[in-house]
């Protein structure tokens, strides 16, 4: 991705992390963006406007009333110019002002006047960040479509350790690339993606699991977010980083995954179930570590609910997409699952085939549809396959909603 010709207004508010705005502006320019900075009066106490002017290559806007020699309504000009507004760092004060509809300086006035997406990167002391008023303000902004990054955790300037650090500049730039590069294929649709392999505990140290890496589901979540969807990724244990602009819910067992998906289902438009779900769990989880005895160990397993089957039964207009990881009779087993689970599309693959399977970065899939048609695909990366899936899902959603 690149930011060539993208116009970024970087709003710098007055916290110690304001000095990092110089790094952000520099990286944005390096990525090809045109950058104009607005500083609040307090920001100018932490870093000089001259620094940001030199690094951004543009004049820095400081006040509504700087230049009376020519007619130019600065806050409106910047608001209209921008492809994206980025408030970094966003202090508790500017968050409160934006959420409260206060526009008493150039920064807040320009944010209020823009119709471009506004991304906030909060940075403040942990207790300030955890303050319910700040959290309520962030929730309100989120509900109004403002994009909010999670601050990092670590050592803060005030000497305490906790959440509240400005996200690393590269993460902010990556988010800006995501927002300015996204399409409208699934704009504002609520999408649930499940990923990874669920685990069922035998005792406090052992579990029964599977080889799913979560890569396919994470690639789908990333691709859906890049298509403009509001994505919730319900993830079984994996080390993969959360894709940009995706809300992640971590789960371990099939029961937890079902609970998470069920709670979001009624209000969503699309569900893509890439997770490899444990079909059985041990009847009893031992409270203490199971000790070795002289003989063999017998486990009694009970059936887990089939999450996707239940969703299919309750379907009320959602697009439901399932996966079938098979080792033989791929198409026949896939078609049977598609029908049984009342799906709109199924992605079948032979996990034993060279270039497919759980661990690698490529996959070989066949798309199956309810009318019996099949669409075999070439070997491709999981990222490429995710894009193909999202394109089909968008088409199915469009067809479904136009029939209503
Ligand atoms: N699935 C689910 N809940 C389960 C099992 C599977 O939601 N308890 C979902 C998977 O996420 C996948 C699809 O159903 O999208 C098919 O999963 P798969 O394991 O291939 O099929 P099963 O229905 O479990 O059948 P089998 O294991 O016998 O092949």
C-alpha cells in the first residue's frame, strides 16, 4: 500500500507524545502523502511549529485568527482539502471537546467541519485513559463513526506503567493507509469472522486441539475491513497480530466461540466461519493435572454444538459462509455441509494437498454454491484467496438484498 497523493491533516494536541508527531509526519511524507499539520496552543508548548513545518513541508496552522491579510477560512479549507484527519496524539481534553461538540480553536473547528474520516490516536496517563468519562467519550465518538486506535501499553512519561502510550508511528501510518485505501464493497456492513482452532481442556495443563493457524480467517478479516466492513474477529488461540481496524474477541473453547458469535449474530449482515471448531470436548475437565498411572487413559468425549448449523437454522437474511477442510471427497462432503448448514457459500479444500492446508501461506480452494455450482480456484496465497472470498460475499449480499 502507499499513500501517494493522499492528503492528510495531522492534528497535534498537547501531550508529551506531541513530539512523536514529527516522526508520523515524516513517515507519511515518505509514504507519498501530502501532510498539513494543525497544532493546538498546548501542542506548541511541547514541539515547535517550525519542526512540523520543516518535516511536513507545509505551513503549520495554529490559530483561527493568524492571517487577516487575505480572505481564507483556514478551518474550512483544511476540512475540505483532507482525505483523512488524524488526531495524534489525542489527549483526553481534545477527545472530550470533540465528543462534546466544542469547537473553540482551529483544531477542534476543523475536525468538526470535515466530512473526511477522522482517526484518533489517544495518548495519556493510564488513569486518565481508564476514566469512565474518557471511555464514554470514546464510545460516543466510535458510535458516530470516528475511528479510534487502541493506545499501546508500556512505560509512560509520567513514570507509571500501563495503557496510554501513543501507538507506534508505523502503526498509525499503517492505519491511515488502511483507511485511505479501503473500498466500499462492504461499506458499513457488520461482518463476523471466526478464525483459528478451538481448544478443549483436559486438565489445567493439557488440551485437545487442531493444527489450524488462524491465518485464513485473519486474512479474511483484513480483507473485509479493507472493503469497508465493520469486522469482529472471533479468534481462537493464535499468535497472529490483529489486522488493522478489526475488533478482536479472543476465545478458547467451542462454547466460548458460540457465545461470542451468538451475541453478535442478530445484528450482523455476514458471517464467515473459517475457524476449525472442536466437535467434541472431554466430559469432565480435571481440576488438577492428570497423573500417569500404570495403565492406559480413557477419555469420554461429549459433543459440542455445531455453531454454524445453529446459525443456519436461525438465519434471517444474513449471508452465511462456511469452510470445509477435508481429506477426501472434498466436493461431495462440501455440498452436503452447505446444504445441511443452510449456507450461501462454502469454501472447500483438501488439507492434505500440496500448497493447501492449515500451516502454510497458500491454499487451494473450491467455492461451492447452493444451486450446486462449483468454482475451483488455482493455488494462491491466503491473502489473495481472502480477497476472492470477499468479492463473492459482496456479490451474494448484493443479490440477496436486491431480492427483498
Ligand atoms: N463448524 C462450527 N461448529 C462446529 C463444527 C464446525 O461452526 N462444531 C463450522 C466450521 O467453522 C466450518 C464448517 O462448520 O465453517 C465446517 O466445519 P468442518 O469441521 O469441516 O465440518 P463438521 O461439520 O465439523 O463435519 P466433520 O468434522 O464431520 O467433517
